[in-house]
C-alpha cells in the first residue's frame, strides 16, 4: 500500500468515524426528556425586525406580528431599516397608522451599514426584558413567541432559537435538498441543546435576555450565532426549541441555495474562528469540550477534508484501478450506516419523521460544497457584511 492509498483510507476513516459517532451521540441525547424548566410567563418583549428593500414582504410580516398570541401591552415592535430604496418605510408607516393597537416603532437609518450594525442600533432602543429578532421574510407561528419565551422560565437559559418549517418543501430539487438538510440537522440541534447548548441560531426567530446582550461585531454575518455564543460564554444556556416554529421559503433553485448557504457559511466560520478560544476549555463543560469542536470540524475541517479526499480518491484509481471495488464497498457501508442513523433519528426528530437517507447524503454533500466556497470567499476577501437578498425567494412572496 503506497502513501497515497494510506492517506485516502485515513481520511475516509476520520470522516466516517466522526460523523457516525457525533450523529449517534446527538440522536441519543435528543431522545432524552426535556431538561429545561419551562414556565408560562409573559415578560415584556422587544421584537426587532431588520429591513432593507422589503416592500414585497413587510406588510405580511407586520400583519403576522399583529396576530401573534401574546399580550399586546407586553409587546413592542422595532422595525430598523437600513437605507431602503423602495416602499418599505411607506408601507410600514401606513400599517402603523391603521393599527394603533400595535406598539410599532420605526427607526430609519439613511446609510446602509449592514444587519449587525442595524441590530446594535435597535438594541439601544429596546425596552423589553426579552429581545426577539425575526427576519422580514419569515412568518412566526401564532403561539411561537409565547412558546419561545416559556424557556426563559428556567433561570439558566439565556437564549433560544426556533424551528424552521418550509413553505415550499417539495417545490424543486433545491428545496428537497434543504428539507433533507433540516431533517438531519434538527436532530443535532436538539441533541446539542439537551447536552448543553447549540451554537447555531436562526435569525428568523431567536430570543435573548436583554440584560445579557452585547453588541455584535459590525462585520458579523451570522449575528444570531454570535449572540448565542456570547451568551453561552457568560454561563447561560443557548438552546433550540422545536415547538417554537417559524415559516419561510427555501431557495427554489440550486444557484440560489448556493448563494444563501455560502453566505451563511461565511458567517458561521467567522464565529467559530472568533470564539475558537472556547474550544477544549473545561470552563464551558461539554459545550467547550464536545459541541464547539465538533461544529468547528463540520464547518471548517470537514469541507477541506472532503475536497482533499476526492483528490486522493482520483489519484488512487489512476495508480491502482483495482481499488474501485473496495472503495465502492466502503461507500455502500457508509450509506447503510447513514440509513441506519436516519431510521434511528426518527425517534429523536421533532416531527417524528424518518429522514430520507439519499436526501440526507445529497444535502450533506451540497452543504459541504457551499462551505468550501465560503472558505474560499473568506480567503479571497470577496464577502462583505451587508446582507444580500435572494431574489428567487422574494419572488415567492409576491401575490
């Protein structure tokens, strides 16, 4: 066995052992009973909606917020707009005049500085005990704010994020890939939350204790994840609640999905590098010793490893074509293992559904490719911190 073959088998071994071990561990953790001491409470809330050219979504979003099952006297809504060029503000002002029962505050920034800066500005105006952040192109479940806030009845919980429900799950190959991605990674988020905390948060619906919030870095792309990690660093849990639901459209094309996932990947990699000092730090328990290193591996090491594995795979076949049956057998074993994990994860999944193994594999490979593109973008400094709309998604919002 030559050196190229040895490297190939070592890479395959690392890849298979890590993912089978971590997903199995998270599936086991997710099956445990909820360890959050939830209470039905109604603290004051500041719900922040950052906008930029959202004329196609903002009326439906504000109407959605108005119909939330939460006491109106306990809810203030802060719409922070950054340099909009369309009718977003005009629509919001009309809604404000026509719905005086909703405490809606409009903050207009003349210059577009990015979502992170907009949120920092909005934090200074928020008066609620809990700050909820929700993107303009998502809808919050009627009872989801009440549900997400109930987690703060546990004094150890400092941040909570919700669960995505796709409005167009079966529309195309791209949306089916996203559904496969969510099916598997939901189990990981629940497992991480049960073990300690999850670092991955969703800007479509996330809630934080106001007294724990720090300003995020102005260049931050994944501001939701940065807030969650900062709060966990203070000693509070940051968890995923699958019963706090939000609804949104997935990118309907592969091109749009790559664009979205690449940018999201940049933000997550940015945070894992920024907070790498928390990894393998006993002061943060299983979060520092297990969860953060594993997420670092999945988002940074794994895509690079997968790319080099592909190169060594091709080199091995060029040198020794007789290796093809053995490698094919190995891949079949991996697929069987993924299928077994998919079936096992049904009992840990929030929707009690068996993920499609083929869809999970396809979603995994596509997401790893997007992460590799994210790494390349960061190395070449081609990304900026201003959020960019996916027009294919906005088109789905039009009547």
